[in-house]
């Protein structure tokens, strides 16, 4: 992907749920983590992890209950837990301002490559769903990619289900949180939260390339 291509943009507006706390430091710069609540039209509330630099204007005055609007990117990183890598997703805020009371915005646009075979399924109520892991290159000199789980519905699910690994897509949608339970090996039940992009539109920008022998390549 060309470095001047805008591949990851997101805007969130909602209310701060948890107090910002320092999570890590890079070259003397502290970064704060907090959770933002964004209400859907259905009144369901998505709780989205946010990271922001303490050097960002207005970051130092953020507190629980504030209504804020932020522009940034949806990012991922790997965290090692119990000798296993876990994909951690968060909204990286590049700016923050006061929002109107009860203003709710949740928009994301990604350009990236399918990096695993899509997983198509149906719910018990016959609703069609397809899960896609999208590799989104960062437009920086660090040559890093964010791996973003995306979920498609209905005819879009059928459309992406048969696409090849390496296909370049442009998607728009919203960031959503989803609670679920996981049975542990000792029989205990653990409450967990999954984060993903619920996609409303999708377009193919490039088809996966083929080697002469027919094997697909990214």
C-alpha cells in the first residue's frame, strides 16, 4: 500500500465511562487509556477502549461523564497472556474536543487486505454473517499493520465469503463491542468482550494476485 493513502480513519463521539489512566510510555511520552460509551440507534451501548497521548490538547482535563468527540484510527497490537498472543483493539485518538450533550458518532473507514480465509455462518435465526480479518497498513515510517476483525451481514456476507486472501477492500462501518461467555478448561465460565468493525459497505479495490502456478499471493 502506498504511504500517502488514507487507510484508517475513525470518528467517535460519546461519554467517557472510566477515568483516564497512564497505560504505557514511549520515549518519555505517556499514553492514557479510558473507555468511551457510544449509543447505537437501537439504544444498545458500545463500550470502546481509547488510547490518547497526554500531550494531546485537552487530554489532561478529561474526566468521567464528559461528552467528547475524537478523530483518530482503529488500531491493534498483540499482548502475550499465558504464553499466548492476544489481539488487543483500541481507538487511537489524535484529537479530542467537547461534544454536544448526548451526541453519538461511531464511524470508521478502513482500506486493507484480507489476511485469513473469510468465515461464513448463519445464526439460529438464519441471519447471514461473515467474519474477515483485515490487515490495514499504517501510513507511517514504522511499516506496521493493524489487524482488524470485521463482520459483514446479509448480502455483504455472501459477497465477501468467497473472496481470496490478499484481496484489497475498502470498508465503512462502526466499532462495536460484544459480550460473550467462554468455558475454561477447569469448568469455570469467564465473561469476555469482543471488539470488531460492523461493516455497512464494502468495495473491492484490488483482486488477489496469482502466481503462475495459480497460487494466490498478497
